[in-house]
């Protein structure tokens, strides 16, 4: 099976190689040609840069960034918190993660996120902080102001998975409440004199919400597994009032993901920005495509492309999954910035906090179900009933056990009718 995985990843690398420069001496020319080509397709977006809080558009990192943001329908780790609030109620395991993103120039992003699931209820919380040095000099070269320009976001999330069962994974509805702040250092006037509280006048605090839907299902499945191989999502992000007369970067996204074979996951997100202050000033729609390949049971590789007017980027990444810890490293070629050896590196460390015993319970339920059928096959109907009833006690949504009990009840009802007929006195 390894040769198939290697071939799939080689194909992904071949696709990316058509976008990335192959020779160092031609790197800048190839890079410029790639950026010019993408911009020639979409052109410059005249409405770009009209929204506040750019930190909301910059991912913390992790698996989601490795797929260039095509993650709204995948949501299989804690980085869902930035892409679809419905993801918490469908996580397999609880996670705690640290993020560091070396963005553009001296700009850095730090983040923390935690997610837990209790049956059909999921909860999560996260924080993200963007900071960049702010230094101002007067006409004589004397420093008159310094500090950091900062933006931060705090996120509280909850979601619930409705209608979940053995045959249908359910429909998850999630909401994230977010608070954001911006801190601007004081700056000088035209004469080089520091203006008291000038930064405070540009600083801001605001609130917003994300709303998301997520469902999983089977579609043209080529392998045997309990997991669903496809998913779909619909998300509204950054829904809130303007801040200092500047609208938030509100977007509406539709997304799908698909696993045609077990090691390969493909994902596509299509997003429509909406300027809530004036819809005629909304940015152009954009989309992201990502792919992930499991090379071994502990190593995976990812790649993705974000196509956005004037702001496209290509990302490649890798993850190593150990017993209770996973490390994600991503490299992003941002076509707005200069090509450098370490342009846009992000690192994420995820801690596996367990699944609350869900896997152990599922294995026990499967064992009881099979034991019930063994008893039924030899005519031991009483033991079969005990096994299936115990399986349903552990997991009331395990519908095959319920169907088997209904079959057993129908058989017993039929036997009683036959006995009643035999007892009739003619």
C-alpha cells in the first residue's frame, strides 16, 4: 500500500512544482511570473483592505494552514476553531494546541486552542495574538515612538450534533463568540512631537460571531471503514457591527471534502466576502484547494493553494503524529511577499487528551453485537437478547442492535401466534 501513497504524494509535488521555481538562479523571475499569472487571472481587487482586524484573516497554523485554509468541511483537529464552529461536536479526541506563525517581515502570530467533546456536545476556546514592531523617527532620524502594534482575538465555541446515529453521522450546528482588540502605540505629529493618546484614538475593541453547519456521509467509497469519507459545510464568519466605522471581514463559505481512497483527503472551500456596511464594496469571491496524504501511520504530508485576487498563496506542510503529541510544520509562499528561504513558516504542537472512553465503548458495543449473533445462530435466543440489550444500554444509538432485537421480538411474536393456533379447541 505504501507505493500507492508515495505515488499520490509525488503527484501533488508535481502539481506544486509547476507553481514553484525550480532553479535558484531563476527563482525571483519564476516567482514573479507566478504572481503575475495569478493576478492576470483575477486582477487587483479594488475593495481589498477596506475591512478592520486583519488578524481575523491570518490563520494561526497547523493542519488547516497546511491545506491553504481548505478546512471548513474537514475539521478533524482543534484548528477547526478558525474555520467552522460546528467542528467541536464531531472531533474524535480532545486536544490542546500551541501555535506559532512567522508571518510577514517581523510580524508574528501566537495562538492557543482547546477543544473537548461530551457525546453530541462540543466545546472549545482559543486565543490568537498578532504583533509587529512599531517604531517612528523624525526628520533628523531621532526615534520618537516605539512599541508594538497588536491585534488579538478570544474565541468561545459550542456546537451540538443533531440526529446522529449509526447510519447518519448527524448535522452539527456550532456558534463561536469572538472578542477582538487592536492596540496602536502613540505616534508623532508633523513636527516630530509625540501626540498624547494618539494611539488610543486608533485602538479598538469589538465583538462578532461565527455560525457553522457540518455533516459527514459516504460517497463512492472504495474502502471499508466505519468513518464517513465525505463531508460538507456552510459557514458564516466574523458576523458583527463595524469597528470605528470599518466593517469586519465577514465571509460566507461553502466547503466539501472527499477521501477517494483511505490515505488521500481532498478539500475545497469557496468563500464570498460580504461588506456589511456597504455590500457594493465587498471583495471578490475566492477559493482554496487542499490535499493531505498519509504516508505512514505517523507521517502525513499536505499541500494547498489559495486563489484570491491580489493575495494568492501556496502552502506545503508535514505532520508527525506520535503517541500523545503531534507536530505540524508548514511553509507558505505568499505571492504578496518576497521569495526567501524561510518565507512564512508556521509551527503547531497538538496534545492528544484522549476521547473520554468513546473508542473503548464502541469496541465493547461491537463485541456484544457479534456475541449476540453467535448466540442467535445456535438458537440461544435468551443470550442473544441479553447481548443486544447490553449493547443498546452502552450506546442507545447503535441501530443494528435495535434492529436485531426487533427481529427477535418479531420471531417470538410469531412463535406465540403459532402456539395459540395449536391450542385452539375445535
